[in-house]
């Protein structure tokens, strides 16, 4: 009985060991492969090695959708496309899905900021050549000489009611940086010119008139760009320092060479006046460009600016006259200086054309513009100054007195003409 029981137990154990070992399991005639191998259990579970060149993912694989999409080509740098000109609802402000610099389409109708979609800080610069017909008003001068006995043709009477009255040329430059539709720009405009006129008569008499005009502005302004119904509009606010000065002088002289020497009656009359203003204040305005059609490189350029400056105005006047006769002579002089606080108002307007070319190597565009421009300066304040003199001849007329007069009131100036400019911006 014990022998039968031992045989049954031995058979069951042998079968269990065979099932646990599988095909490579324990053999009845030899030891297990794990025997004598300390790390055999770890070695049996090594991770699989990925092939060096895996095969293509099947269309039904999890990455099939991204691989089947065509790559998106970013727009050229600086290519800010204008929206279609039509009537429809405005897209929401700030909707700028394109992450690439320069690939951000402008919003449609409405007023929305013009984002740059991650563009880096950009340097912008430009220069304008301004050509203005300039005139300063309310500065009067007159000088008269008429003391030649027997020869009334030697009379000289020269007067001016305004200063300059002609074309002049000047530069205007600006530089700045911009990012995400914001820009900090510095601008400088400088005008300085003078002219003189010579007038001659019979005998020895002549009149020389001189005019001087100078004006400049220095601005530092913060600019924000917007899209307004298909037009790019820059709105700005900043500080301005402005200076203006105008002056004129008349010098008349006459001599009678027909008289027997050494007696040569002579006379002269001179008038000089000048005005200047210097002040600091603020400037604000807008400048826009509207393409003639979608994608057009040619746009209508338009804008306006207003400035208010607080400063000091100065008026100067000097008048003199002299006479020399056979029986005697004399001279008289007069002058004055007046300084007072004043407020200057400056208005500017532009209308013209701008051609743009998008650059590929930087996120900005080169431009060329031609426009008409008008500037009006009012700097007079409440001050005024006036002086006049006259000589008294010692003999019966002829001769007549030499006279000189000058006056300065509420001075203003006009600048009207053209600008031609070029530069880089976006």
C-alpha cells in the first residue's frame, strides 16, 4: 500500500514540474537552465530593442492626422495684409491666430489694435524734404528818403507788411523703435533761410531789404497703431519743443551828386524789427494710409497734428533817420524791446500718396511718399510794439523829411507746399 502511494505522489510531482517548465522547462534527465545562473531571472525580462529604421505609420495610427496635414508656410516678414473692403460684421479685436511674425491679418471693419503677432522690436527711420512757401504776418516796416533839391525822382519809399514771401527748403528726420503696434519716435524739423533785395533810383540812392526766417520743432511721441475699416492709422501723443523767429530790415540812403562840391546833401532812413518765440508743450494727432485696393502697394496718405506750446515771445524794434543839408543836418533814433509770456498754437495737415515695398530680410517695409502739407503757427500772445521817427529839414522843401517806422503785432505764419520722403517702417 505504501509502495502504491509513493508511486502516485511521485507521478503527480513529475507532472507539475513539467507544466511549470513549459517547453524549456525541467527535464527529467537534467537540471533546469536556471540552476547555477545567479541573474538568469533578470536576463529573461530584457526590454525589446527598437529597429533603427522604423516603418511608416499606418493611416489608421494615432499620428496619421498630423502627418497627413500640409505644412503651413508663414507669410513674408512684414506682410500685414489689409482686409477685404466690404460691408460685414467686424471680427473681434485681438483675434490674431497666426504665431509667425508678420503673418497677422488685420481686423476688418471697426477700430481694432494692429498686433504684430510676435514680431521682435523693430527699428524705424525716415527723412522728409519739405518745400514750403513761407510767410510771417503782422510785422510792418517802412523807410522813406526824399530830400534831393530839384530832383523828386530820388525819393525812395520802401515798405513791407509781411516777412519773407517765398519758397524755402528744409529737412525733417525721425527715428524710433516699435513692438506690438506701439512705437516710440523722435522727430526733428529745421528751417532756416534769409533773403535780400536791392532797389536803386536816380542819382546815388539805393534801398536794401533783408528778411530772415527760422523755425524748428523737436518731438518725442508715443504712437499706437490701429486698423480702421481697412486703413492703418497711427495715433500719437508726445512732447514738443518749438522755436520760431522772423526779422526784417530796410536801409535807404540817397545823395545828390549834381550839387557843386563839396556840398552834397545826403539822407538815410533805416527800420529794423525782429520777433522770436520759444516754448515747450505737447503734440498729438494721427496719420493714416488707405490702400487703393486689397493688396495694393500704393496708398492714400492722410493725417493731421495739433500742438500747444507755452513759452516766451520777444519783440525788438529799432528805427533811425538822418539828413545832411547845406545849412546843417541832424539824426534821430528810437527803439524798444518787449518780452512777455505767450502761448503758441501749431496746426499741421497732410494729404498725398505713399508707395510701399515689403522687405524679406527684416519685418518692415520701405516706403516713398509725396504729399502736400500745410502748417499754421500762431505765436503772438497779447504783445505789440510800434515806433516811428522823422527828421526836420532846415530849408524849405524840397528837401522833405527822412522817415522810418516799424510795428509788430500778433505774429502768425503760414507754411504751405510739398514733402518728399523715404524711409523704413511697418
